C-alpha cells in the first residue's frame, strides 16, 4: 500500500467520523489538527486509531498516540509500522 492509498483511507475514515459528529468537512485537511482544527474529541481519536490498526494490520503503541495529531502524521505512523511489519 503506497502513501496516497494510506492517506486516502485515513481521509475517508476522518470524513465518516466528521459526518457522525456534525463537523464541517472543509476543516479536514492533511495538516489540520484533529482536536484544535477539526474538533474531534478523545473518543473519536481512539476510534480513528483503532480503525487504522485494524485496516492496515498494524499495532500502534499507546506511546505514539499523542503524536498522531493530523492526517499527515497518521500516514507517517502507519507507514512506519507497515515497514516494521515487512
């Protein structure tokens, strides 16, 4: 899976959550902060992380969670753990 495929899957996930939480989709950009810019709460972030782990077949340590603050950082984290897996 390449970087653009990973980014597309994560963006789709964030968009689905944003719809459920009534968040303006225009706030969803690659660099936007999940909390400050998009208004996601901690439960939504946990859903994002759990879904990412399942979708990409990786295990992300909880120590990484505070660093995963945007779509681009999600992509970098998934790439890192996919590379370790192979």
